[in-house]
C-alpha cells in the first residue's frame, strides 16, 4: 500500500492565487519529499524536508512537516499557469529501508 | 554531471511477448536504483529497488523481474507480458535513501 496520500486529488485555482496540497503518511520516515510531474514525463524533485525540520522554503514553495500528525503540506504562492502539473509526496527512509514510497498525487490546474 | 537514460520512450507489445526495459545512470557510483510503474492518472507504485550490484528487492509480486548486472545499469524484464502490465514505467536513482531521486523520462508500455 502507498505510504503517502495527497489531498486533494485535484485542485483548480486562478493564476496568482496560492495552492495548498497536503500529504499524510502512515509510518515513520527519515524525510519527506515533494515532486512535480508534467503530463507524460518523469518526476522532478522540488524539495526535501527532514524529520527533524518543521518548515522549509524554496522560492515560491513552502513545505511544512508535522511528524506527530504524520502529515506535510506544500504551498505554492503566486501560482502561474506553468505550475499546472501533478504533485507527489514521497516518504524516504521508510522503516529504515532504502526506498522512496509515493502517494497518489494531486493534480493542480492553474487557470489563466 | 549525473544523467539517467531510460529507453525506449514508447513500446507496444503483444500479450505473451517478452519485455526488457533498460535504465543506465552516468556520473555517479553505487547509486540506489528504482523501478516504478504508474497507471493512468494514478500514483507511482514501487516495483523494485536495488542498493548494489545483484541486490534486488521486490515490492510487489507480479509478472516482472529486475536485474542489476552492472553498477549503473538496471533492467526490468518479463518473460510473458500480460494486458495488466500496461502502464508508464519510470526508472530513478538516488545517492542514498536520504537524498532526492532523479527520474528518467519514462517508458509508455502498451500490451495489446
């Protein structure tokens, strides 16, 4: 079963608005990563937050991690049409194993 | 710089035919290697991962197998394809479990 579950499954907003996506996971992880996937392409890494961190920023991206709730959120500020893509969270170091387990993703559509 | 090559980009194969997808990484040594499958509009399912030559961990019992004959080569195979093997197959690598993963562009497999 997938360890990461994104919410919502789909999100449609107007350009310039902020987009927030959430991720929940079931077991302990070493880090939580967010990826972006344009249609029919491979995934691109956006940001990694370690289990001992609570918040991290990268450009227009802001990620939070709450290990007590086993949840993370990704905020994209001032959205652009080019941000239209699917976004996935992935838990790293799951149970100490050398693997990265992904959620089902959030399909984000930015309307111009 | 590191690069990952995955081929072919698209593949149409008849049911019962064999499969061999190859993935190679350049510019790094002893990477962790991953094969994922993605159904249309869904998340990524981890199929196999490898932390070294000849070391393969299988996540999902199925009609597929993986091999790592060289340090930077990861092969996904099947002796006889099923219709249910259709999907988007992604290869990825990472330095270790605590770092980001880099994905290939994927192979769109259609079994007919």
